[in-house]
């Protein structure tokens, strides 16, 4: 019985440390998977570019990877898709106040490469939020395309995308901690 209680305590501790709220999951051509999350806020460097952990409520993330199947030849299944421009707008459904942020590349030992930012919610932790994600493909300055890609997929890595999610509740994430 003691072992079972100990195991439950350890599992609960691990869940509160690494907990993430899946806001939405999308797959777009040519085989790119987006997983949008509200994660527990964290200490992010360099501090001059990011809000301090104690000044924020959540860490908003976009994990963007090649699908495991049905991807362009040469794409590493599950590998990070780089050079995207992703921004997010989080709006309180109660007050209409919004927070707008650019997500930038991050790396950690849980998700590896991802796009993210710590943010302060534009309302109370127990309110419902609408969360928007806008994805802009890399420009020709950031990513050059070989002829074989142009012939098969066209003149961009992907087309721009927009995703909207309503009734997102961040309260559990706001109340969680990584440490």
C-alpha cells in the first residue's frame, strides 16, 4: 500500500511539473504537424528578450514538426520545421482584452525545438479565452528552394495558415509549476 501511495505522489508531482494543455492539433500540406499548447511558464534566456517567469502566467507554444508519414522526400519524420513566423493572440472572452505575441524558436529537454513565449493573460486565470495562431511561411531570404521542391510543391515551404480556438481554459496550467 505504501508503494502505491508513493507512486501516486510521484506521478502527481511529475504531472504538475510537465503539464501542458493541448489547445489544438493541425496537419497541413506538405506534411507539417502543428500542436498548439498552453504550458507552465518557465525561465527563458536571454532575459532581455523574454518576460521573467514571475511576471507571466503561461508559456504558449507551437510545436511544429514533420509528420511521421506522408512527408516530402528527405524530410526527417518528426523533425522540427524551422524558419516559420508564428504569432498568437489570446483574448479574454469576458472582457475582450487581448495579448498579442510573436512566438520564437526555443529549445528544452522536454519538447526539444519549438516556437513559444511566456505571456501574461489579459484577464483572470479562471476566465475562458479565444486563442488565435497565425503562421507565415519563411521568406525567400530565410529559405532557398531547390528545383525539385519547386517542381513538386511550388515556390513556398507551405501556405500561410490561421487557426482559431474558443473556450480555452488555462486555469490548471496557471496554477501549475515546473519546480
